[in-house]
């Protein structure tokens, strides 16, 4: 069992905190925050992932790390921005195919969340910037029979999500993490982040979303991992 991080010993749990009070404490020097967490204190538009408001933010079987371990299958792809495309297809009225500049020009949101990897590490207090998954509904008209989103990434990798999970407010296509552009090791140019599920669902090097009627297990789901991946009920393996 990982360390118990709750309201009593975790200054970053915002569940019962007053944002203005935190701002005053920060400005007076009574408490210290990283640059990312200062943004949370000051920016009321930041989306706070619900799991960060839990009394205990660490799921069963997890241990907290201050680092960000690099884990993936195979090598890091070399992606040329001039050739990169983000395709939205499947059960949509009209397919969209965005180039790099078009995608980077889309409206962005910021999300404050924790990360929980199936390999038992958790990283708390992450600030993500990118395009909300829900914004895709403004780019394409999704047909009513669609029930799943299949996430496509470099090398033919896929992962699957129900639309209920995919369109949660804190799900986004990440471009920046803690104020810096994500590195190739962590999924540059675009990585999906799904804070409420194990981190393998947060695919790196994403280049498309396919809307489907039927569920279609992705790479890890077809190799023994759980089809859903809820860390709070330890849905690690199928």
C-alpha cells in the first residue's frame, strides 16, 4: 500500500480549501508552491480533476513518486511536424484531418490532476495544458450510434474508451505539462491524458480518434490488461 495522502498532510488537496485563502497564504510566504501549483491557486478557470479532492488521493497498491517514469513499448518515434496529422473519423457526419498548425491553434484548457500507473507508481499535482476531448464535439458531428472512442497513435497503437470516460471534463489531448512542452519520451507532440483511469489509457504520440458503435480492445487491452482500468478498484488486468 502506498503512503496515505489526505487533507491533513497534503497542502495541495483543494477539496475543502478556499482558493482566495490559499492565494493570500502564498503571497505572504506562509506556504510554498511550485510554479504549476501557483497557477492552480490563481487561475479559477483550471479544471480540477475530481480524484484530487479525495480524502486519500493514492489508490490501493500505489506508491507516490516525485519523478515521471518513462515507460512504453518499443522505441520513441521520430515525428515530423510537417507530416503529422490528427484524424477524427468513424461514426461522424464529416471526417476531419488537422495538420500540426491547425491542431496547435485549437482552444486550450488546463487541468490539474494526479497520475496513476498500472505499474504501481502515482505522481500527484500535475498541471496539463491542451485540447479538451469534449472540444471534438465542436469539430465534428458524432453520430448517435457511437458509443466508443478508439484512440490511434504512432506505430498503429490503439487504446479504447467508452464515450462516457472519453468526454469527462478532465480528459484532454496534452501539449504541455507543468508549464513545459511535453518531450518525445512522454508523447510529443500530442498525448491523451485520462486522469481517472490507469495511465496506459493516456496514449502517447496520438494522431487520431475513431468513433465506433462497438468496443474494440486496444494494444494493451489485447495483451492482458483490463478493458476499463479504474485504479480505485484495481482494474489492472483482464
